[in-house]
């Protein structure tokens, strides 16, 4: 197949390009390089089945493809809060443009949504029928609400225009090619540990997250696209829940670091608990994460050792 990956030079997008090319597909990578990096896809530039287009999906683009993976959007607080209006535009106008393209060329589309649509959840673990608890006017809203509108657009294009639009809600994902400056907890802690700096934790570290290694996540995304039909959003993440403090201690152990842990004030609207219910993914996709936390962190640490 010929497949469009928006945000294809980013952390997840570049690994997705690798995966699709490895199975024999042709891939068109579209990225505006706001958070993506040419370094992530440099090894693909000589591949005859890979094409790179520098483009911002806030502007329309005309292409002929069979499938669209819409991953374009800053995904870390540091990046999506840098220009919050632009973040909303990417999720809303960008998704409209991709859905319009899918409608015209009858392509199947996968929208990369996020566990952030659940906000600071009052239901635990979070299942797809839960509507969430989101602050619509907070500093994280540009991302949370943008993704919620993107889900609305996919659902309405599906109902009104028959577009085969699919939604995955991605929970915390980590692995090689994470940006060094993205402010996510895994990359922050690993870099600090490797540099011998204090490991910074926001709040008291009791807030929980569920960390999924990127190989597992991408396998789930591809399975969602390969199904003949699927209804409604689907959670993709690792149901193994740990506290941020436990994550810091695990990183410190695996790196052999002697860094001390430093506690900082908790940012506004930071969720206290986050863990996916993946029953739907297990049933429909026969999917669940296979790579354990220490194995995944070990691979990620080896990547960051060359960058620290």
C-alpha cells in the first residue's frame, strides 16, 4: 500500500515509517519539523519507497494514498504549550484537512488521539466509554481539547460522509528518538540521571502513569488499521501502573546514577492517576504490550547515552 504518515519525522512517526517500510509499503512522510527531526528519518532518505515532504497540515495537501496515519501534533507539554493556538489549529484544522483528503480519495484514516482526553479521571482505569474530566480553559487545554475535537471530527466525518476514520487513544509511550527537550517524564529522568543532575519530580511523586514501549504501541496502531472494521475509539497503552517516584527510582537503578531526587511544585491540571483499560484492544486486536518496563527503559537509556 501507499501510506501517508503525518508527523512522520517525530518520535513515534519515524518508527512507524520504519515499520511500514519493513513490511513492504510505500510511505509518504509529511512533517513541518516543529518537533520532528530530520535525524529521525535520515536513514530512510535513500529508500526508493520513502518520500519526505516538508509541509504543515494546517494547510491542505493533495496526495494519492490508501491509508493515512495522522500523528501530526506536538505531544509534550513543553512543546504544545509553546504555541497553544498553533497546537489547537494542528488538531482541528489539520484533522479537517486529513479527513477531507481521506474523503476525496477514499482512504482509511487513523487519528492519533491521547489519554489526555480523559483529563484528571474520576474513573479508574480509564475505559473508552468514559467521557473524561477535562478543564476546557486550562494551560493543557490546547492539547486535550484539540484532540477531543479531532475525535469529534473523525466521528462526524464517519457518520456524515462515510469516511473510514479510526481513533486510537495513546497512553504514555517512550523509547528511542524521544526529543531531548520535550519535558516528558521518561526523557527528563534518563537525561538527568546520565548527566548526574538531580532527578526532578513534580509534586510528591505519588501520581501514577502507565508507560508503554513504542514497539508495542505501534503494533497496536497497525492492527487497528488492518482490521476490516472497527467502531469507536480504542485505548492503546500499558496497563501496568506505577508512580512517578517509582519510575525515578527505576531509572536511577538502571543507569547506576547517584543523583538525588528533587521535588518541584505540581503543574496545573496534572492528572493524579492514568491507566488504560485495554479490554477492547485485547478482544478486537488480540493485542497487549509485551515489552516490560525495565527492558524498554534499558533500550531507551542506551539511545540517550549517546545524546546526554
